[in-house]
C-alpha cells in the first residue's frame, strides 16, 4: 500500500495531472513540486542534522563573533548599536531575550577585558572562523559542491565577512532610523491616507533586511556561482518563513507555561536552543529553494545519487569529451561542467562520478575557474581508453578479488573485445572531425 500511495503522489506531483486545468494548474504544479521537494529534504534528515551541527558551532562561536564585531564597531564609534540588534534577533523568546543578551554581553566584556590568555584567545578566533566554514560546508552540501574554498580564499574572504558584515548591518539600521526621522516621512505619517502605508513599510523593513542578508549569504557563501535571481527567491522566501516562524514561536513561548515546570532553570537555555535551531533550519531551507530555482532538474532526485546504467555512463563520457574537445579547438571558447550539464539536460550530480573518473585518468583537466580542458593531445587519446575508464571503475568493497563463475571471465573479455572492435583505433580527434563533418 505504501508503494501504491507513493506512486500516486509521484503521479500527481511529477506527472501532468494538473496541467489540464490551464494556467492555474501549471502554476499549482510548479508550487507543489517545490513544496514537495523541500518537505522531502527536511524529512530525509540531512538539513536538520546540519542545522543541529550549526547550533553546536554557534554555542562555541557566538561570544568571539560578537566580541570581534564589537571591536570593529567600537573603532567606528557605533558599538552601542550591537546590543539592540541581538535583542531584536532574540525577540521571539519574549522576556527571556533581555536576559540572554545581557549574559552574552557579560561574556563579551570578559573577553574584551583581557581575562583570556593567549591559548584561549586563539581558540576563540578558531571557533569564529570555523563558524563561517561550517556554514560554507552546509551550503556546499545543498549546492552539490564537493570542493571547498582554498585555505587562502577562506582566510581572506572570511575576514572580509567578519569585518564588513557587522558594519553594513549597523549602517543599514542607522539609515532606516534616519529615514524614519526625516521631515518628509514625518509629514507622510501625519497624513491620514498615507500614514498607514508608511507604518506598514516601517514594520516590514526589518524583515526586508533579513531577506537581504539571506540573499547575500546565498550568493557569497557557496563555493559556486549563484544567480542573483535564484538567491533573491531563496532570500525572500527565507525572510517570510523566518518572520512567520518568529510570530508563531513568540506565541508558543508566551503560552507554554508547562515548559517551566518540566525544565525548571534550564527552560531559558532550552528555548534559546530551539529558536537557534529553527533559525539555521530556515536559512538552509532558503538555500535549498535557491538551489532548486537555479537548477530545477534536481527537484525530483534531490540529494539522492542517480542510478546510471553502463550504457548511459559510456554515452556521457563520450559526450563530455566531445564537448570539451570542441570548445578547446575554438580559441575564443571555454566550457565548464555546469555548461555541459545545462546543454545535456542532465543534473550535475549525475555527471560528477563520470567526470571525476575522467579527471583521475588524465583525460580531462579542471582549472581553478572550473573550466574543463583535454588532458592531453586529442590525436593520441583512443576512445577505447575513454570507454574503458568509465566501464571498469568501481569495486565490490572487499579486499579480495571476486571469484567469477566458470566461463564468466572469458565471456566478459569477449564483450570488452567487441566494444574495442566497434571504436577500433579512433581517437578523440577523429571523433571531433567525424561529428563536425556531419553538421
């Protein structure tokens, strides 16, 4: 029954059942697919596990991060603006937000007071850097990126975020406050017909700022190119979810009196941990939505490894080598794995195993900018070696050689010989000449 129910759900979500209802049906089908994909990813557990990991890292790094930000803002004379920002972030916790923020700033004062020794200070700096690194790792997981930033890029770009991020947020809040005190705004507030509109925009401004921060993180943090439009979709959705969740959680805190009876003195800590976890989960859900918006081909498979047949791997390897070789012959062109995936209409994750095998075998070279080049002279690159590289990779997971049934090894050898006979001595250069002549 479960398999039958899953088949029906797949038919409704991924089939054309809603298309017959015209434009509303098509729009509903798209929305349903995105919602289904996000719920599936949350239920699968990976996003929740990474959100929990980020909660643990946050507990270690929140004090050094605030201390670092406080030092930067103090140099600009605006360090007192940091406390209301933290209190506003913790506002859904109710009256406990003031208690928690006061305790955090007491710890920050101890750090700035020089109580920590050299080893402890180094540990605080390490936890602050590891915080950003952990976020990058989670975003790279969402975007199917296996290669993180280099050590040099991490140090330089993370430092920029830690230095400029707090300054930008404080400046933005200051600009909002100055705009609200502007004479024109005050006149609009006094106007009966336009005053409510100005008030509404003022109430929306903090959430728009959250959406802007989310959008920036979705563009900057993943070690891949993210389109602004996709990041904006994820940022706006994340901001809306964050605002809605904050209102729901504030009501939960206000009316959950039994929580005090159960957890007693730990109630504040438990509530803060839950709110912190929900914040990270919302950030990752928005990143997942931005990813699906940019690469909708992943909507159905999500993080699941695709199942490629032997024939598909062979065709994929030849097609990749052909496209890379054709781009290499044109001096004014270059090609990346993303471009190949878009051209072949195949998800990037389905190509990664084949591509990595070709790179390991020396048939492809990957530059720092992600461009793919032939790994050698194309006239000396036999197609049978390309096919052999993708046909024979894999292992059984055992340290012993497999014991095939009698005659199977011989039959397998004849199959390999038949494949070699089909391609004969043709090289990648021959394939390029042959296919270009057919155009």
